[in-house]
C-alpha cells in the first residue's frame, strides 16, 4: 500500500514539538529538517503564525520576519514529519489496551513462569502464596500466608554455607531498629539459634541436637545455663537456687523416681512436712588399694583414716561462632575431665590431653572433699567405727573403683549364719563383715542398725542372710 509522506516504521506515531529559548533575533535552528515552512506550525505567545508571511523555513533553518524578545514564548509543531517510536506515547496506554489476565510476565528482577495463580493480594492487603483467600488464614494480623490446601507446604530460606539464614522481627512502631528479635540457622556450625530483646541469643539447638538455654556450648557443667542432651540427660548450672518445685492446692507427691519404668521412691509434701519416701542415705567410699573384690550386699564396713581423693583435668576450650552481623565471636569454656593419677603425677601438674581430637595443656586439680573416707570390710567385733553396709559399685566411677555405703535410712544388713533375730533387735559388727544381735537394748556407740523385719530377703552360700533394717551409723 502506498503512503503519502514518510512511511511509518512502527505502530505508534506522534507529531514532534520543539520549544525555543527566545532572544532579540530572527534566526533559530530546528531539531528536525523540513522542506519548507508549511511543514511546521509556529506559535509565538500561543498565537499561530502564518507561513511565508511571518516565517520561512528550509532544512534546519528557521527565519522570522520580525525579531522576538527574550520574554516571548515560541514553539513549533512538525506537521510535515511524523516521528515514529518503539513505545507508545507516555500516558497513552490504559487498561482497555491490555488483554487480562496476562499469561506471561517478565521484568528486571521478576520472572513469572506459573501456569496458574501463584500469588494473591486481596482487598484486605493480605498476601497469599499458594493460597487464594489469605484473609481466611490471617489469624487476626498475619499479612503473609503461605501454604497449600491439598498437600505439604513450607518456607525455604537459602544462604551460603558459611553464613546464616534467618527470620527477623522488627518493631514497626518506633521504626528505629531493623529488628528486635530473630531466629536463624547458622550453616558454619549447623546450629539453630533464637534471639530476643535486641538480638541477644537466648537459646540454640546445636549440630548434635543438644538444646542450650543461656549458654552457647555443650559439654561443660561449669557454665551457667540449661542444657538437654538428645539422650535425655539434663544439666542445669546457676549461682543460686536451681530448681523450685511448687505443688498447689493439696498434699501429695512432688518428685517421683523410677527405675526401668517402675517407681522406686518419691518426694512428697504433707502440710509443712517433706517426706523422702523409699529413702536410703548413702556415701561414696573406696578400698585402700582401689580394688573391686566381690562384696555381698549388706556387708558391714568400717572406716579407715584415709580420705578418698578425686582428680580432674581442667583446660580451656575455645569455640568460634558468628553473631547476627556475621562477625566471629570467641567463646571460652573451662572443661573438667576425671583423671586417675599416674605414677609421678601430682596435684597442679600440667600435662598434654587430647580432647575430641585436639591436644590441650591441662592442669591436674584435686577436688575439694572433706567427708568421704576409704573403708574396709569390718574385722573388729563390736566396732565403733562402722561406716554402714555395702550397696553396689559405682558404675560411673570413671576410673575410680568407688562404691556406695548405706549409712542412714532403711536398707538390708547381712546377718551372720544361724543368728536368731527379732524385730527391734539392735545390731553390732560380728568382725567378719556380718552383723550380730546386740545382747541388750541399750543404744551404744557400736550399735549401727535395728532389725525392722525378720523377713529374709536373700540367703548367701555361707549361710549369712539379709533382712530389712533401719541404719543409724
């Protein structure tokens, strides 16, 4: 199809307009070349001028018949030349020109490849991702709702393996802080961390699954805080009261103790009285040579003039974590590891110790203990220094062959063979690890127990037997 004038290059066409800065002159330069003055409409002070009479034009030269002044307003519209552009003129496209809904959308920073509605912004300004009616799930203030009504959903936060990804909570009222609290996952040490009140760390779950409150590293009992291991072990450290238990309304049990799912004892309250039910008071002890001979339960023991001693290796372990800004933070924790003195070692020595694959310079430190003495099987008839009776070896002695000695409360006592007993009988040492009945009912310095029942719990190969008794060592 033939065209009059220039052939349009693109779809959108408009007439160009040129504003002039006027002065006391008759000569001006056009932005676009023209064949003659009839290809432009010239306006001076908003009055259209007559071509040829008021002005002439050729190429880019515009010549006025009369000179203008600096205060004049002059512009030209190029009516003989249509200017083609790639984009439609500004403000010329409205919603009537667009076919909704858009099937594809792409811009710098956004690329929509969804085949159905992925994000909904409703009239309440709630945003739903995967949810078409976010206001139904806003919970009275949740502006962003993510999920699916037909399957599993979730939120994934991606960050590098040397930094952390987090969710931040800002105070929109003051507007002066980027956040007041947040939670993040620190990829550098695989820990989930929780921060409150100005981004102070309050709790973390470390890479092993240990829950830490008030502390940032597990494995030590010396740092204040609370930690629960994945095995169920719980450690609490504090300078002051540690555990407060309050039973409201009525009397009854406060703490129950189980062994292999069977309750073996409890602590209960009745009025102002606290009862330790199933109570047996025991102490640690050890044989002089740290040996572990077979000892029958209830065997009578005497004290020795030698105290038990325990030693630890103490050393500082430094770990590095990152704060909320990604800065390295060094934490120092003093570790204590039980230690058996080797030949030539003594309190205060410094030795090299490998802890979890790293060598540390550790100091040997003797524990402060003022009440646990070593003992022996009683070999003194009517002994006055009976410590109590043997219970069991401490399986957690960590190198020390310690055992428990029952000294107060109720437990069993090993009675010599063929001894006749009655409830209420007082007992003394027979001098061979067994007990005998005291000949009278007067409590003496050698009296250490009273028979509670004549029920024989067990009879040993040598004819000795154990019965329930009340200990008073």
